[in-house]
C-alpha cells in the first residue's frame, strides 16, 4: 500500500511538472508571431517618424526659400473670362432649337393632312356651313412672331378708299357709279393676326452667356424639317412675299383701280357740266362743286399713297403687300406662328484631382424654349398650340467644339 501510494504521488508530481512545460510549448508560436508583429509595427512607426521629420525639414527649407507654401497650393477655383464658352453654349442652344422644330413638324404636319385637325370644323360661322377643306395643297403660311402683319395700313387704306368711293358715287348721277363692298363686311385677317402678335421677343442671360436667338432661326429649322415631312403643300414665308403689281393679282391695286374709274367719271362729268354753262355759273353750281371736291380728295389720297414716309417706305407698296397677303388667307388657310420664347446657356468650372492632372475644368450647356400656334384661316380657330422645351446636357467645352466641327 505504501509503495502504491508513493508511486501514485510520484506520478502526480511528475504530471504537475510536465503540464506547464507542454502548455508553454503549445503557446510558443502565437507568442512568437505577436512579437514579430510588434517588432514590425515599431519598425514602421520609426520609418513614419523619420519620413515625417524629413518632410518637415524639406517644408521648412522650401518655406525659407519660397515664402509661405499656401501661395503655391493647388486648391481653389478656375478663373474664366467673361462670355467664356458663349459660342459653344449658343451652338448647343441652336441644336436644342433644331430638335424642337422637328417636334413642331411632327405636331403640325398631321394636322394638315386630309382628316387631320385642319379638316375638322368645331366652330363653324353662325348660320353658315363649315368652311370647306379639300385636299388641295393650300400653302402653309409660316410667320415669325415679329413678322406677323397687323394689316393696319391695308385696313386704313380700305376705310379711306371706301369713304372716297362713296363720295364719288354721291357726286355722280344715279346709276353712273357703284359702291364697292364695305370694309366692315369683309372678314379681316387683321383681327386674327394682330391678337397673336401681342408678344415681344426678349433676350435672356444666364451665367453671363447671352445666347438669345431670333424667331428666324426657329422658322428656318422648321422649314428644313417640314420640307421632308409635309410634302403635299408649299410653305410660304410672308415676310419674303413680293407684292404683285398687276391690278388683277393684287386686291389693293384692284380696289384702287375701281375707285380711280369713279374718279375719272366724276372728272369727266364735271368737265362736261362746265362746258355746258358759263364760267360764272359753273363756280356756283352745286353738282360741279360736289364732283370737284370728290375728285380732289381722291387725287390727294393718291399722292399721299405714293409719297415716302419718314422711314423711306412708300405707303402704297406696304398696302399692296398687305393686300396680297390678305388675299392669300381664306377660311381654311393654315397659318403657323412660331416664337423663340427663350434660349439660354450656362457654364460651370470645377477643380479637383483630375483637373490638377490636366483634365478640362470647363463645361457648357444650352437649351431652348419655343412656342407655336396653328390657326385656321379667317375663322380664327386655334387648331393646335404648344410650348416645347429642350436642353442639351453639360459637355466639356472641347467635346462641344468637336461635336459641331464634325457636322
């Protein structure tokens, strides 16, 4: 028993002595790795401290030589001159306008086709049938907002001439003169177009880039697109209309010729009456006085029509132009009024790591806002209208230049 007990105690003591050694042997790799990591960290820290000390020494030397280093930093903004990028922004805005013109063509041309909006008549004149609309290729009259005529000169011409005609007819014996159709009985296109002309072109500035565009650019773009889409009818720009000087082809001149015929009859009647009586009696004859007064009024009116105004324009030429245009417009003539409401451009400059390495810091954009109104002739019915807008995305200025140089 004593021998067994002693052996057991000996084994326990041996196990107690061997266990820590085994544990120490098991943990040795982890401790070694930790020590290695610590040594590496301390080495890197020492290297960082050395690099920092060297950088501070170099910065101190540079500052002593160059002055404050803040003056040489790359941080800050990019300075650009006034109107920088204006050309590119204008080109982008014009591209937007061209796209909008194509959209207007897609809206308007189907309306002109048989069965389209122009063929329907939702508001016929009171007591009358709907104005006839045939497949005849009536011209599409395209007006810029600034070029929409108001027919003031032509309306004034007709009113004055009607009054003169009436005076001539009253002076002539019954049956020797005829009265032309009254002005108020004619459905004037002036009422329609003048109401649509009460808009004014405005210039806009955005980010110091004035890229305002005239209505003419929109009209030209529309005509370019429409010539390929609306193939069944001519497109007429009234601003380019040259008046016909033949009496048969111009309503104003035809009307003036009619009044001139009455004037000649009155002058001839007056001369006959004067020959039939003494000079003294002719001076007091009421009929001769009426005839001479009417003839003199017509002659004065004719002189005024042929006398250039302060702007050098001859009133008769203006009246002839407006009269011929008025003759082109019937109850179903399609009239399109286009307006470039606004064109804008913007630019921004930025500076970052990439621009520091030589990247382009300047970008531009452009956009356009336009409107259109499609009117059915003298009926003044609005067939279609809309306001369209288009913007071009910001582009680096060299990319915008390349885009348009390739077109």
